[in-house]
């Protein structure tokens, strides 16, 4: 999503309020082109969102320094999420955790399935710059926790966008070594996919974008469905 | 002015300011003793670590001012933890390994939560309250209400516990002693029930 255009900001506010009214538990705003383009998140919209939103929200995209994170948090975001910049400079995780506390430091990981297991990709927001870092996903999950990450969002690239369900095998492997909240991302296509994720117990929360944006799944319906499967949800 | 928000350092006072703004309340953010003493109500938020927050309060002499206040005060998250005697947070070598001496208003100490793969720490998410004692802070808030928590430390239930929540073990989610109250969750990020709780606080005298 592009956040620079005023008209788009209006759309963001409307969307944020709509999801809030549908009882979304948390919103994440991704500016996925920020890192590949070497620019930071434009922060004007964050304060506008914070003014109207009364649920937690996280901002991701091109946050490369303590000062940039501070500006985002001061504008009213609960958390910052870093992905590509953490791969370029892992020490940034330590710096953010020691300055603001682990609870507001989310590390996003784009993980691709390989013949040997899973590896971490960087700059996935731009097809021309997206690259395999050759870092082993499980090793990176351990490292970011040691450095002070308070939450991990694992985006399983092989299942992302294809709506065939979350990558439960990969999430279970990560869950086993993860002592901070783990958010599953990539693959949600039906309410059943969410239920399967929580019943397998391999993530603390589920993130989805396209099925909600397209209206394919309405959040209240999804929550009712999960409730009927005896999964605890806020309604 | 309806309420003074104590600036205890750290980032993110904005979400609280906006929440009060949505309720039509006039809030002033301050770290000056005179402003805080004369406010009709006081909010003590806190994001960051107990050690940093107490150092900020001490630097302004507020560690002596706050316990003497007689108007309604509400500590939020770390701000609630600071009301207790002591927190384990700040156990690092730079803190002398002894944790952090807090405001000592409510007896008891704040301890680190234990992480397991089933119950990761920080505890992050929406939970409900088991109310132990009625209080005007909870007017109109039913037992089905959900509140948003983000914390790695907590206080065990004790005599001052108004409500508790279970995450592995029960912990104090609301505490109260005289004019001092504290909530472990973030009312400013807890949708309707959070707004109601803040509105209730703004009616306290």
C-alpha cells in the first residue's frame, strides 16, 4: 500500500475504523515498498489513525533507526515491526528493545521453503530486490528473540497469496523454539484455515489481509465460526 | 483541566492523550510537581522499563510527590506496577541486580512472568477480568468485557486486588488502595470497555 497520497490516507482511516467496528483485535499497517526504496514510513497518517483508533496497531516499513521508531511510537502506534532493516543490522533489535522495551518490538520474517528447510528473504516488497539471505529461518527466530524481539510475525512465503491455508508444519517448527508471541501470516483463504491454525496450537494470533480487504471473509462471521469450534475469541 | 498525565519518559503518551480527547476531556501532560498536585485527577502511564521510569520520577522529585497525592490517581500498565514497593524489572548488572525500588504505595512486589511455549511472554492480547470487589471504576462494565494487555511483569493477587486475570497463573489486573488505582491493561487501547473505564475514572472525585 502506498501511504503518501492524501486520498489514500482517507481510505486508510476509513478502513481502520471499519475493521475496528468489526472487532478486529489489532491492525498492522505495512508500507512494504519503504525498505526496498530506501525511505522511511511517512508518519503523517499515523497520528491521524491513532486519533480515531482505540485498538492496538503496529506500523511496519523502513524503520531503520531508534529515532525513526521513536517518531512512530510517539505518533501513537503501539508497536513497530522491523523486517529487512533487522537483517541488514541485527543490532537494531537490541537497540529498540533496550530503548522502548521488548513489548513494542515486532520482528517480521519472510520465510521461504527450501529443499533443506526454510530460509529468510529480504526486501520482499520489491520483486527486483527481493533476495534469499541464506539465513536459516529457525536460527534467525532464535537470534531475534535473544536480541529482544517481543513478538514474531512469520510470513510463510510459499503459502502467501494462494489462500490454501497457513503453513502449519513451518509454524509448528517455529512455535517449538519461540518464547514470545508468534503471529501466523500467509495463506488464509477460508475460516477453516484459521480454525486449523488455532486447533494445531502453533500460533498465538492469525494475520490476514487479502481475505478481509476483498470481503471474502467478514471478521464477525469468522469470530462466530471460531467460537463455534470452541476457540476463545474476543466478541 | 480534567486530568494531568504524568510524563514518566518513554514514548507513546499519544494514544492515551487521544483516548481522553475522544472522551472530550482536557488533559495536560506534565512532569512538574505543582501541576500534578493541583490536578483534579492524575494518570500515571508508563511504557518502557521500571528502572527508567523511576529514575525519571526521582529526577523530578515526583517519587515523593505521588504517594502524597489525595485526588484520584490511575496507574496504567507499568504505571500500575510503579505503585507497588518493588519490581524485579531492572535486574541487570547496571541496576545492581536488585530490581527497582518503586513508589511503595501498595504493599507487594512485581515479578517477571514465566514464559513457556504455550504461554509466551510478553503476555500480549485481549483478556477478561474476574472482578473481586465492586468499584466505581467498573460501572457499566460487565464480566464479558475484554481488555488489551501487553506486559512481561505482573503483581500477584493481594488485598488491594480489585480484579484479577489468569495467564498461566492469576495476576492483579486492577488494584485499588484509597485514592490510588492501577490497571495492568491498556484502557486507551481496549475499545469500548476501555473508553468506559476511562470515562468512569474522569467522574471520580
